[in-house]
C-alpha cells in the first residue's frame, strides 16, 4: 500500500491519479489547500482528512494501514507565507517529515520519497543548479525543505530506510489554484489572461523587472520523476533535481502565453518580494541517469493548461 501525503493537492492529486490505477493508495490531506474534487473516484483509493503535523495522527495511520511506500508531498507550499508565518509553516514543512520518517523506520517501509524544493539553493549565482553545490536557503521554507531532505538522506545511511529527496523546480499544470496569492506565477498569469479574454478588467502583476528566470516543469513530468525514483534502488540515499534544464524569464513566459492565447492583460510592475531569487535553472544530469527525460516543452504544457482553464472558466 502507498501513502501519499498532500494527495488532494496540486501535485499530489496528479500522482494519485496515476498510481491508483495499479495499486492501493491512502491519501492524507487536511484540505487546507487541497480539494476533494481533485481526487479520482476509485476502489483503490482511501482518503483521510488528517493533519500530519500531529505525531499521534501519523502513528495511527501506520498502525491502521500496511504502508510500504511513502510519497511525502504535504507542505505549506509558499515561500512568502513561510516568511510571514515561520512557526506555523515549520510544523507542516519539517515536523511532519520527522514524524513520518520515524514511523516509516519502525514499520520497515520499503521506500520514502520526499518532495523538496529548488528553494534550498537560494540566490547563489552559479547556474545551472547542481545537487552537489553548496546551498543557501533564504527563507524558512527553504530551510525546512533542506533540513527535511537531510533527514531523509541520513535515514538511509543510519537506519537503512530507502529514502530519496526530489528538488522540484517551478511546477505548473492543471489544478494549481490561481486564487491564492501564494500560487505559482503560471497559474496566476493564465487565470488573468482568461479573465481578460472574457472581458473582465484585470492585470498581471510582475514583482521585479520580469527578467528573473525560472525552470518551469509541467506537472505530468514531475509525476513521471516521482514514480521513477519510487521504483529505482539506485536513487536510495540521494537527492535529485526535477526540472527541464531550461531557463525562462517571466517576460519570456508572458510572450509564450500571448502566443497561445492571442492576447494578455496589461502588466504592472511592483517591487521585488523578500526571499525571491533572481535566476534559477536545474542541472538534471543526475536524474537523467535513472532514465528521466521531460516529455513536455513549455509551450506544450502551457497549451494544455490554458485549454483546461478555458473549459473550466466557461462552465
């Protein structure tokens, strides 16, 4: 049986959608940002509305279900919110990892996959970002992710718990909530564009000059990476970047969206936000050695997302 924390969320629901076809899955989500409607209806799916930052809750889950694989995706996935609420986000983004690792060790889980983040690199200037580079997390979010992934790696060396950490770069795709002020830039840009096309008065806000870059990766490719490392003994005790290896500025991103949609709203530039890095791009040679290769170009992924959001907007 597979446990997916945060399984009703953006990335988690796409992962569950894939693995539930072949295996039984327990999804744990407190629905603070996830949604039940994100999950497929399937006989292999068990849903628990629980908060894994509570130690006794985590113990009860392992006592109740024969968990053999853990995908730990639950998190307060907002750099900005971690700056504003460091203590609250720490409970979710770090304490829960430690609780899950301890129960996984005691219950002899065969594989533990942790969703880390490119935020651990901070603003170190060297590009592309390699897993063996120094790290410099700039925010509580990045600090918690780095501390968690070190616990995952050390649990392999200390306790023979087969753990792997994946440093996600900028993930985008269907079911990413654009209504949140902490949401990914692509979901917000697409949402504003569709509202603009339907005649609503709106604008796109860019914090900074728009020349800051990110490595945008489509959610289906992230799911492919998660499943790959889940089945790969060679990934045990290691950290992997999950990105495309391509650097895209926000202004370039907006241009691609305009090519797909035909038009975009007016752009307003605002001061940069605390903790934002200027440039980011992944070196993905290490995960490529396991057989990973992104399937979607930025334009292909954006087109799929645009069509999905356009259909939802018309409903």
